[in-house]
């Protein structure tokens, strides 16, 4: 009995000697993880190299384990940021149809004057926009809105700043019939000009088994072309495991985007857009440049001043920014959000008798003013440049 106890003591002692380093190590590991969690929950405004290393480790893991985003209670359909799965249609004939679409996209035959093509306002070298605050069209008339980039138009649930078109096929006629864009009076006129040009008979015959021009053929080709414009970004590659694609500063910006700056409330999911409409205070209600956005489509007063959340993919190449192109640089955009959005200055907006009171002058509740240091703002902009 005594011998047994003696053996037991020896076994226990050996067990302690063997396990102690592991126990100690797992204790240290637990403490380290708790410290990392605390750091991530309240990330410092002037992080040191060690802090940035911890942030990088956290964001290099699966997005399911990322620090929780800081969201407003009203956001119910949050989708985590993610790589966009880029579609490469492989259907037979798609490539030829897209090539025809590109030719039509670049052909001014689609405009009344014979001088304006889709490409006039959507230029590959200008991020598929035109680099201007607002576009010039027929007779150099200036439009009211900024030309949208086309990279991911085929992935969106609605099109245009106010979401007035449901898909690319129905969208195509809008610019062609817009009096300040391509200025045609009706679609018959466009089809007749394409037919008269004689240029497309052969390719229509090959692709559609019928040489006659028609609006359906023109649309199908334009859609096929525009569906192939999306490209992989540094952020996509980071998300697919190439972790050197984002610098420490950009990862810091990603964290701010999801937390303190509140951007992910609306810019979320693989497109960095929630497919909703929000008023961020840029409607110029009651002033010369008034644009009430979604309200012009829905006639619902609560939509006054709301615009569709734009995708932020490729955003570094698509300035100037906003529906009216009011910001030449991303720094200006960040300053606007830090202030809680824009302000409607008209007296009319303050009157309860006004039919759009109080909606037109109320910014989305998802916008909350925030304070970021100069370094934090630079990190946020650096992240936007990776998108
Ligand atoms: C005169 C300039 C101009 C021309 C020409 C023009 N566009 Fe646009 N495009 C714009 C502007 C401005 C917008 C944003 C308008 C709005 O939202 O009200 C836009 C928006 C779009 C969108 C919506 C993208 C999105 O994300 O919602 C698509 C798609 C598009 N254009 C395709 C075309 C096609 C195809 C053509 C030729 C048939 C064309 N555009 C001709 C200026 C132009
Ligand atoms: C309440 C929802 C919401 C939040 C929060 C939000 N945005 Fe936006 N964002 C929008 C809407 C809507 C627009 C278009 C507004 C307009 O043109 O009037 C926009 C436009 C933009 C644009 C212009 C894109 C372009 O192509 O012109 C950028 C850049 C941008 N947001 C970045 C940010 C950043 C950075 C943050 C965080 C600091 C942020 N957004 C927070 C909804 C939001």
C-alpha cells in the first residue's frame, strides 16, 4: 500500500513536470489572445508596429473570425466584405456577341448627331466614367449627374444613381433617348440608322441568323460587352489569401471602414454596396442644383434626397465622386462623412408645411459623425485605394 502511494507521488510529480510547460504556455497563449481581443475592440489611434501586426493577423484569418463590425441597430442585412466572384460567361457565341457590343458601344451611330458614343462618357481609361463632375452630351449640353463607372453594372440589382432601371437591357435605351445625352427621339430612329450604315448586316446574320438590325440585337450585344468589364482588385486577392496585397496601413483602413468610420453600414458585401437608397445630405434641396434622387422615381417623400449606394470597387479610378461629382478626391468624401454627411440649407426644408418635410433635410440615421486623426483618415483612404 505504501509502495503504491509512493509510486502515485512519483507519477504525479512526473506528470506535473511534463505538463507544466504546456499549462504555462497555454496560459500565456490565453492571456495573449485576451490582450489581442482587447486591442482589437479599442484599436489605438496611433498604433505601434506590434499593434499593426496583431491587426494583420486578425484580418488574415477567415472573415468569420474578423473583429465584429460596428453597425447601427437599423442595419439588419449586413453582408461581410468579400472577394467578388467574377463571372466569365462561357456560353457559345458569347465572345462574338461581346465583341459586337464593344463595336456598338464605341460607335456614334447610336446618337442623333452621329458624334456621341457610349464611350464618350464611359471611357476605359477613365475608370469607365468620363472624369468629369457631370457629363456633357448632345450639343455640349451638361447633364445633371456624374457618369457611373461600368465595371460591375451587370452585378447590380438596380441601375443609375436613383435605381430607375432594373437591368442592363432596359438601361441601354435611357442614354440613347435622353435629350442631353444621345438625343434620339425613339428607338426606331436608332435601328434605322444602324441598318442604313450597312456595317452590321453581316455580323447580325452570323450571330442571330438574320441580317436585319433590331433594338433587341443592339441591346443583347451591349449587355454582353458590359458584362465582361469587371476585374480583380488587390482587395479580392487579399481575400483569396494573398495577404501581401494589402499594406499594414490598408489593413488599418479596412478595420476603420468596418468600425469607427461606419462605412460598412451601407458599403458592404462583395460589391461594397447594400443595394439600398440613403440620404447623405447632398440633394441641394431648394437650390439651383437640387436633385431629389430616388424620390423622382418613387414619389415617396421618405425617399427625398436618397441615392443608391454606389459600389466602391475600383473607386480610386472613378472620381470625381457622388451623383453630382462634387468631390474631386477621396479625402473630401471622408471629411463629409466625418461631419455626419451634408446639410440641406434651404429655409423651405424647415417648414412643416413643405410636402417633403422633414425627409428632404434628414440624413440617414446610419450616418453618425466620427473623429479620426489625420493618420487614420490617410489609412482609410489607403484602403479605398485597394478596392
Ligand atoms: C452623355 C454622356 C453619356 C452617354 C453618351 C452614355 N452614358 Fe451611360 N451614364 C451617364 C451618366 C451621367 C450616368 C448616370 C446617370 C444617372 O444615374 O442618372 C450613366 C449611367 C450608366 C449606367 C448605369 C451604371 C450603374 O452602375 O448603375 C450604364 C450601365 C450606362 N450608363 C451605360 C451606357 C451605355 C450602354 C451607353 C450607350 C448606349 C451610355 N451609357 C451612354 C452618361 C452617359
Ligand atoms: C448611410 C449609408 C452610407 C454610409 C454609412 C456611407 N456611405 Fe458612402 N455612399 C452612400 C451613398 C447613398 C452614396 C451616393 C450619395 C450621392 O451621390 O448623393 C455614397 C457615395 C460614396 C462614395 C462615392 C462613390 C462614387 O463612385 O462616386 C464614396 C467614395 C463613399 N461613399 C465612401 C464611403 C466611406 C469611406 C464611408 C465611411 C466613412 C461611407 N461611404 C459611408 C451611402 C453611405
